C-alpha cells in the first residue's frame, strides 16, 4: 500500500520512528525460562509459539523483562483488543490510547510484529491464560551456577562472536545496530533464554543461527555461555604494527601504463564471495568470469579508485586488498591490515588527488588509517575516541561505520557510530586531520550523497532516524524518523512526479520503504520529510537501488522471517509511485543486493547461498536475461560495477 504522507503527519512519524523490533532486534531479548519439570505445557499448541515469538521479551509470572509480565493479561485486556494487538502492534501504537500508553511505559520500545496467523494468535493467547490460571504448569529452572568455559571453548566463542555477532553488537558488546549484550544483561537472561534466541532468531532481523544450520547445537551452547562472560580485552593496532602487515606485491613502476586487457574494464563487476574470502571479477558485457582474487576473510565492500582503475576490497578482519584492473587479468598488487575489525574504505576523489589516498575506518580499534592509494603504504593513524554527542558520556568503543568521499572538496565523511558524530577528514592537510566533528545522532550506520553531492544522508538505525549533514557548510541540517531500523545502503536518488528530487531507505525491522524529499533548493516544503510510505509484504530489507536511466527502484527482503519472502525482490515504479511487481529470484537462499551495469540497462541480483547464483535482469522489461552459476560462486553478496562505483551513481 502506498500512502502519501503530508507534512502534518510529522507527529505520526515521531511515534513510529521510536519503534524498535523488540529490544534485541538483531539479537533477540529475554530472560531465563523454566526448563524441564513442565506438566502439560509441551502438549499445548501455543507453547512452541510462545517460546519462538514471545519468550525472548516476556515472562508469564516471573516478572517484567524487556516487555511486561504477561501473567493474567487476559484479565487486564479484552480478548478482541489482544487479538488486534497481536495482529498489528505498530498500528495500535498509532491509533489506540492504551497502545500509546504502553509504548511510553516501556521506554518507547514496542513489540515487534509477530507475523502470526489468526489460529496461532488464538493458540498463544490461550497458552498464556492457561499458564496464568495453572491449567498448564511451567516450573522455573533452578538457579544456574557459575558460567564456565574451557580455554578451547572460550576460543571458539571468541571466534564465533567475531564472525557472527560483533558487527551488530560491537567488540565490547555495548550494542548499536544490535543491543547491549554485556554480562550485566545476559547473566540476567540466563543460558536457556540465550540458547532459544540463538536457535530461533528474532522478528527484528537476527538470523536463526540454529534453525538455519549456521551454528551447531554445541556451538550454540558455547555462545549462550560465552556472552555471559566478560569480553576479552581487544588489542590495539599502532602504525608500526600496520606497517609490518603491508605487502606490496607489484610496485607501481612494474604495472601497466595503459589497459592490457581488451575487455571493457569499466563495466567489470566485482562480486563479493563472502564465505569463500574471495572477490570474483566478471565482465559485464558478456557475463564471463575474468578472475577470482583471494582477498581474505568476509569481504564487506568494494570501492573503486577515482579513475576506476583499482578496486579496494576491505574484509571484516580489517585487511585491505588492492586489485589492478588494467592487467590482462585483474591482479592483486598490494595488501595491508589496518584494523582488527572493519567495514569501510574510500578513495580520494577531489580533483588533483585522484587515486592518491585511501582511508580505512575501523570497528576496532577506534581509529582511521590513511594509506597511499597506489601502494597501500600506511601513512597515518588517527584515533576517533570521544564522548557521546548529547550526554558527553565517555565511550570505550567508537566505530567508524560508513565512509564517503566528496567530489567537490578534499574531504572524507565518516559516520562515528556510538558517539553520534559525523567527522570530516581533510586529506589536503598534513596528518589527514579531522577538521570537523559534527553532532548528529547516536548509532549512525550507512548512508550516501543526495543527487547534488552536497548533503550526506545517514541512518541512525537504532534511533529509527535519518540524519542530514550539509558537507559544504560542515553543519548539521536535521534528522527525521522513518521506520524500524532504516538501512539505506548508500541510498537512492530520483525525481518524484509530485515531490521533486527524493531519496529513500528500506528498513531492517519493518516491511517499509520510506521516501523523503531531498531538494531543499527547489522544493523546500518537502525537503527532509517523509513524503511516501510504501509497505512491503516481507519484513527486513537490506538494500535498495536505482539508476538515473531506470524507471524502477529495486528493494530486497533478505531479513524476512519467511524463507519465501526472503527470496523475493520488488520493484517500485518512480512514475506511478507504487510497487509494480514482486517475485522470487531463486528457489533457495536469500535474494540480496543489486547493482546496475554501466549503462543502467541491466540489474544483477545475488542469490545468497553456498550454491549461489547471480541473476541478471533487463531493467526495462524486468525479464531474466542470464543466470550465472559456477562452483566458484559461493555465498555471493555485494556486487560493484566499476563505472558506477567510481562515480557514486546511485
């Protein structure tokens, strides 16, 4: 459903924007549950539903947790009200006075939509009343003793946490995209609750690690205990240590001075093979595999140098790989590890600095590193440590999330996640200093440019807001609420028939595209306000994409709980301002991430699976043109076209 949102509805957006898909969203929430000794509970059809959907945040008679104790809820609320609440808790927050009061009482953290059938709602409500009345007995588990892990199991837990958890919860577990899961909280939840969360995931987006087979039963047991123990002290990474990791394989003077390949290298696609630790380079003209580059653990993104000649790959282990596309076959020419954990890099793009520098921002340690753009020689390290922008609270962990490069000034723009600042780094100055640290909003994540390249729009996803920064004037413009956990990637720019230039975001915790005005010069009445809301059947989008030559905006839904919805993509018509069509891309895995070819005539979509595929669509007709397969195509995720990435076309 497409609902234009006039400016008079700003209050509605403020209330909805505070919604978080249960507190643990990407990690669940809950407390210790009775384990064993149950009489009749296991036979009740509502028990499994309660354990899967409600147990993480609610108890029945054991006191409040993240959400209220549900004992005797059937006596406090009418059955019809409870059914309506279970069907649409977010809608009730808007329209029902009791719903609004509950939201305020529970710190503006509402219940996530449980996505249950009417029969399942009846079953779980009956189960809650049965336990409340003693018709079904659940006996609380005995108090747990001290949590202990062997050295081997602790090492396993540390590895799994880095691979699966640190990105959302932080190296020190203080939370951001996911919530705080430090021992002070997890020990109150208990092993049984944590085990259930790890197995089942959460409605807000945390994958069901157990159900999907990513973690074994033994690994789940280890992790349920590991997160109740204090996190190990992570090491720093000084410039000397970074320099010792630098490996220049092919010096600049030994590289081609002009393209050696006859292929159209500006239409190459870099494809991340996440679990394989590799990047595949494909020819966008004929879909042929050109080369597979061994890059290291879990590549997160690729960025192009300003000229497009080089790809920079950054892995979650902080390793940066420099790939030369002018060779007969793409060639790895340098590597370095600037961080212990990282997500973002970008090149210098201002005139006169093309291909000269590269910046890497760390998730850990809290710092950024500037490298020589042609060799990856480490040049400088700068700390980003600091206090929160609003309460001046000291922070042990400040992560560099997204980074973008201005085409009009010699600056990089960094989103500092925990502190809530947007930092500007001037690479024309000695030492590559932060010349501005603009207060914005906490828990900043991903973002990109508006159509002019002046305004940086970035999601503060745990605050359900988008933030706007005027990079030219180096000042905060505004922030506004959109939905549950906005995740725009770099965003999408197009001209709306009614509102002029707009941008948009999908949401991790909600099936919603929020379209907002982005033309303060010509349409100031709509600028930085949500003007359209487009509801999606599935929940949990990660990526949204368009191209100046396309009539469509593409959106995926890989975080949906329903496996069929997770395989779907949808296209939104810019002209008609509504969803035009949704369909399943594959029969397995999840459909994720889009990239256009150089001309904007084709869209490539990943089937994220151990036996992955890349499906190519004609962007005009939406007809499938090619299904790329191969034993090398292991868990393909992000795809990056050289021409589009170098020029920030999105």
